[in-house]
């Protein structure tokens, strides 16, 4: 018998799963530093994400970039989940944080083959009967400052915590958070300076 892919996480336990897979880009690595080992689409689809969810149901929050949106139906089908909606996260430069007005040059620029990539997408997928949002839908779009590579906005986590009780897990996480289990080989990457100072 082989172990659970997500060991030591418990199976069928979580009401909320956040997952940011380390996507492998078919366009190569030009101008894209490889910060960690990548996974192909088929490897991501084979992940036993549904096995993390509580038997009564839950939500999976899946991070994607624009070129992968077309694959969202494949992924949700492979994971045996229902697509619900998507939240857009638009990134701005730190100098423009808190600005009431956004100008074209306020938006952070990323790599893109056809269009400049400054937006990531957070798909919401469901299983069973997930917790009610109590008539408090998630804000959309979310506009926050771009930080380190793969570091997601604290505002998204706060929005989830405000609306959904746990247990919660952050898969392929790079930062430990109170109220969340986490899993991944860089699970403390963005905590290191704070932990070293403590």
C-alpha cells in the first residue's frame, strides 16, 4: 500500500482547501525564473485533492493564470469537483498601493506571450454541501500590491477566514498562517525573516 500523496495531512478532513500548484509552462523558461520544481497539467490533474475534503463537502480555491483558464473544466472534472466561480486578482506596484485612482501604469507587469500578465485567477470549486456564505459573497476583483513570486494576497485569506470556518489547509503553500494547516516543500519561505527575528 502506498502512502497518501499529501501525507501527513489527514484525508477527508478539510472544509477549505487553497491550492497553488507549481505549474510547468509549455512555452519554456525564457524570462521565467524557475523558483521550484514544476508539475505538468496531467500531474496536477492526478492530485488527490478531493480526498482532502470533508465528506459533507467543502470548497477548493485553485490559483491559475490566464493561459490555464481554458483548462479549468478539465481540472475540476479530474478532481471530481463542481465549478462555482472565479475571483480575479489584479496586481499593482507598491508605489500605487492605496491609490483611489488606478492608471494604466499602476498595474504591475508580468511576463506574457500575447498580453502582459498582471492578473491571477482564483477558481472556486465545490464538493457536496459546502458551508453557506450567509449572503456575503467574496469581493471581486481583488486589487492588491504585487509582492514576491508566488506570494498570494493576505486579503484573500482574510476574506476566506471571515466567511468560512475550518478546518482549512493551504497546499503548496509558502507561508504558515494561523488557522490553516499547510503542506509543501517551501511552507515557511515567507515566514523565515519573522521567525528568525523571534
